[in-house]
């Protein structure tokens, strides 16, 4: 079954979203690294790699369906950030936007009775639940521990542990 035009467009838009997310996380990691948040830098670099892998999944899926993926230009991410908490709030907001995009594609696939694409997208539906929960949990730590230097140090250590923990994706 051929993928419908609107779904091809949405899948290619998702490639762009994933590429921009990878660059945003790379910029966040770089800022964290020069700011002295080594654990957070490792965490955001790992997030950047994960988003890059997601982008490749969409590219490979479209190419495998004989459609041909469109490789996008990426937006320039910010060079500096207000705080580690601000980065995490932005990341949560961005992940919520990705969730909406994934859900829109699932709706189109269901409408089109495109079972191949629907099945492909299920990985991302589940992934987005994890991504949003992860950033909600991190933000909760700011409320629990505070925002002073010692609290940020503890959150940085927490993020370091999250960067080295095996993800569900790497276990698949």
C-alpha cells in the first residue's frame, strides 16, 4: 500500500522536528558543558544522539516504503540558556509538540487504513510517553530539591546517572 500524500508530508515534517530536536539538545549539552554541568552535558548529548536515531528511523522508513525521505536544513538552536531548569522546561514543551505531531500522524494512518505506517508509529507513541515523563520528573526535582547551587549539583548528578543508564531503545 502506498503512503498517502498528507502522511508522507507529515513523516517528512517529523524528520525535520527530530533533526531540530537533536540540534537543540546538542546546544543544551554544549552550554551545560561550558557552564560546569558535566552530568547534564552528558545527558543532553545522549538526548541529541537519541533524537538523531529517531530521525534516521523516519528516513529509513520512508526510503523503505519507496517514497524517499527529504533531508531538511536545521534551525540554529540557542547558544546560551537562562538556566538548567529553563532548558528542561523547553525540552518538555518541545517533547509535547513532538507528541502532538506523532498523534496527528497516527490519526492520518488510521484514517488511511495504512497499517504499515500505523505499526511503525507505535514505537514513537510509546517513546513520547517516556520522554514527557522523563522531563516532568526532572522538573519535579527542582521543586523538591530547590534551585540553589547544592540542589543544581544534585540534579546534575541525577542527569549524569540518566545519561549512562541504558534506555529501553538501546535494549531493543
